[in-house]
């Protein structure tokens, strides 16, 4: 069963902007927030982080082998 929810104009605009930046529909964004506890602010931050990573990759900014080794060493279980 589907229900309609009324949102404030500001919140509705944020959901619309997030839908434009992703492949998700408005309903999917709202359902994700309610089902998984991912607030709209969390979703916006996550999408911005993914976009920043894609922009870096397109600019050729990748971690060096030394940087990767340092992270793997830091978080290794050994």
C-alpha cells in the first residue's frame, strides 16, 4: 500500500535536488530515509562525497602506491 506524505517546500526542494543528482526517485529517497535511518542530510553528504571522488578520478587524482600501502597497514588485522 502506498501513502502520500506532505513535505514542506524546503524539504521537497532538497528531495528534488537529490533525485536530480542520483538515479533515485523521490519515493526511493524518502523510503531509504525511513527504512534505513539515512537522513536527507546524510544522503546529500554521501552523494556529494561520491561526486567529489568521481571528479578527482576524472582529473587523474589517484592515491599513490605508498598512500594505499599506508592505509592498508594502518587498518590491517595483523
